[in-house]
């Protein structure tokens, strides 16, 4: 049964220090001056050496997906005779501090990589099995969030849930693994995490069992032909975008020795749809936006029963062309209601 505790800031620092001896603790961290515009900061998931480094005031620009699905990962080495899998750099288990939308985002990745027609991706699984979620309670939205519309604002998939206050931390501990450290350092207390119940941004999901074929060529998508510049920022910042390509890297002049890497790719990027024989699909940016939209809120649901998009709003945060994905979903729903041309 879950148990709850209250800890002063000092007591929680003791918990953090104790856990740091056995786990790598990762959470959103601020990197001053490294943002994409001058004089802005970058906030991304990184190992924390102290709980004071945890960024709570702003949304992270990147999601925690690189913990399970790194942007560039060597899968195995080969030499013409045999291959050997690349070992992970360490065996450390990881405590990751993250919000409910990102827990749900990793659930969407789990379905893609581990529950997809019963095929398990071992490279994903070995990273995923090291993670323990410490959920950061999230009672207020950031800009562009629409997690409530996507039913991704709540989660009970955590080892511990934490409410950070001015004077300390309230915690609900769900995993026996972490019970003792909270029990020894804190005092028993009634606490259950709360969840944001309304976002400023709301989306209406299309209520169709089957997409009418006309919507594939609807003029709705034409807007993105000129606006989108195929930078792929929306893909790289998205917690659920999981497309990749594989690259064989040969060492020196060798034609037999090298390594195979898995590298992030994205449906908005040029080259994503290039095929043997020089064929290319979805040349227009609008077609790419259509593909992404259907994948996030239609195709994935048909396969897994939930939407892929969790409404974190990062794609809207980072798009240099101010393209809003939440607006796109609403436009699609409106077009379906009025009947696509
Ligand atoms: S599509 Fe946008 S809002 Fe949805 S999960 Fe990806 S980044 Fe977040
Ligand atoms: S971030 Fe915006 S401009 Fe860049 S690929 Fe995505 S939709 Fe297009």
C-alpha cells in the first residue's frame, strides 16, 4: 500500500543525497545562456547533483525520451565474421523526476517499442528497465499545454509522487524500494498528488472511426506547404516521436568492420521518405503535417487504444514558424464536421 510523508527541505536533501549514492537522479535542469535565442536558457533533462538544480518554474525544452531512446545510439559492432552488441556505458539505475504528461509519453513509447505486435526492442527495453519515475506533481499548466484534452494529465505510474513546496516536500511512495529512505527521514502525513484539470489550450479530437479519404487531400494541409520549413524541431522535442533511421558506420577504409547506429529521424525532415529507386513520398510539407497529425491522434489510437500525443505542447513551444499543433487538430476536427472538400 502507498505511504505518504512530509519532509522539510533539509530532510529531502538527505533523501536525495542517500539516493544519489545508488542511483543516477535525472530531472529538468537549467543551462544558462544555452537557449535557442540569445540570452535565453536551455532546460533539458540531465543528471542532478543537488535537488536545488531541479527546474520547476519552466517547462523543459526537450522531453526525457533520450533516456530510453537516445538521438544517436550504437546498437552493435561488426567485423565481417561476427557482431557484438554495444554495452551500456554503465549499469546505473536512474530515478527520473518528470511530470505526468511525460510519464504518459514514455508509456506511448513503451507501446511502440515493447508492446507492438509482441515484438520487444531489446535496446529500448534495457534502458527502460533502469528507470524509476518520481512524478513531479503538476497542478497548473505551462504555455501551450493541452494534456487535459489528451487525457494525459494524470498518472499513477510512479515509484513516488512529489509535491515541492516552499518549506519542503510532500511525498507519496508507491514502491517498497524507496519506502525506507522516506520513512527514516520524513514524518507520516496524508498526501495524494493532484493533477491539472483545465488547460488554457483545449483541443477537440476528431470523432471519427474512419477518416474520410477526402480529408487526405483537403486544402487544410496546404497552409503548411509554405509555412513549415522542415526543420524537425517539433519531432525532436516531442516525447512520443519515435522514428529513427539506421546507419552503418565503417571504420577507416574497412569494408567489413564498423558499427550500426540508430539515429533519430522525423517525418517533417527532408529525406525521411526517400526510398530505393529514388522514390520520395510526401514531398510537400503539408503532406508531412497531415501524416504526423494522423499518426498522433488517429492511427496510433486505432492500434493501441490511446492517442499518441500527450499534449505537452513542446512542438508548439519550439516551432520557428509559430505552427501550432493544437490549432491543427482543432482545424482538422472543424473540417471533418463541416465535411471535407
Ligand atoms: S505532438 Fe506536440 S503536444 Fe503532442 S506529445 Fe508531441 S510535442 Fe507534445
Ligand atoms: S517545428 Fe514547425 S517549421 Fe519545423 S518542421 Fe515542425 S512544424 Fe515545420
